[in-house]
């Protein structure tokens, strides 16, 4: 059972996401519990403001520390030990090993940053900062949904076929092999004959070779980190 707390100023953005597809099923079947909390509810000033102008001047607004930290403290009361993650382009880029690490935790708190950033003093109240990649989103909400989706599908029981998790892209640091389903010929493109052969040994070797080639071609950065064995090297030398 994974328990996730989300701090955001746009809790409505999560409504349909939390009810849909895999995540919706995981929540319904009790494999994970997700609760969103509006940071604005923790603001104590007259206008319930959550942002303010930056000291030193400059454009944009900065998320105030008080409501955000009050929200974090409220979560800590009901979910002690929850691992607190801020979604920000300044964080460490998310990858599948990090997703696996997060999925091993029992409680997660995802903090969605907004505006030009959060007050630096909030950082002392966080465990980790995660980025989706080197581009700027208008807020952490979409990033939190990405983290949630990637993490929840690793919770045991959420994905029906556990084997499909072991085989998919990045599981072993390689991209997935090409996949086909019916029909055997689509327009002018046939399914590679070997996949129709019923020879499981050959199919396994073909898939491994295609996965390695695809990784070498599309993601040389991943490929250079692979520990290839003699079989892999032989497969790559074919044709
Ligand atoms: N918030 C804004 N941009 C982001 C990014 N690239 N990753 C995570 N959170 C963000």
C-alpha cells in the first residue's frame, strides 16, 4: 500500500487523472491512496495568498514559505516519515531507477511548485528535488502526475502482468524491442517472419538484438552504460 500526499494550488487538476485508467484502479482497489491538499488553505493572510514579489526585484512571483511549510507540517502529522519531493526543473532528472526507489517507499509527499520558484528556505523542509527534464513547465502539477503514474504502476498488484514490467523499456537500461500485433501484413508492411515462427529461442535472440540496436542508434548515452556479455556482442555483430 502506497500513500501519496500532493500539495498543490490546483487540486482540481488531479481529479480526473486520479479516477482514470491504471491509477484509478489502483486507488479503487486500495493498492494506493492519494490525497491532494490545497496549499492556499494553509495561508493565513486576508487574501489567502501563496506567492509574493521577489526580494531584490525582478520579474515573476515567488511561492511564500509559510503556507507551503504549514502544509508540509500538516502532512507530517498524519503521515510521519513521508518522503518529501519537490517537483522543479532544478531537481535531479527523473529516470526509472529513481522511480523504482520512490516506489519502495510507503509514503510520498509530492510538492508542486508554481510561479517562478519557491522561497529558498522551503528547501530545508524537503528530502529531494526531482525534475522531469530540461524544459520548463508552468508548474509542478503535470510533473507530479508523471511521477505518480510511473511510481504507482510499480506497486505490486497494480500492473496485472508483472513480467511486462521487467521487459519494458529501461528495465535493463535498454529500449524495448519492436512490437507487432495482428494483422500479419498492414498496408505494405509485413510482421518480421521470425515472430510467426513459433521458435521461442530465436524470437528471444531477435528481440534482444533489436533492443540493443535500437538503443545504440537512438540512445547512445544509455548504450554506452550497458554491460554487454559475449552473447550480446555476437548478436550485434550479426548481419
Ligand atoms: N516544474 C516546472 N518545470 C518542471 C520540470 N521540468 N520538472 C519538474 N517540475 C517542473
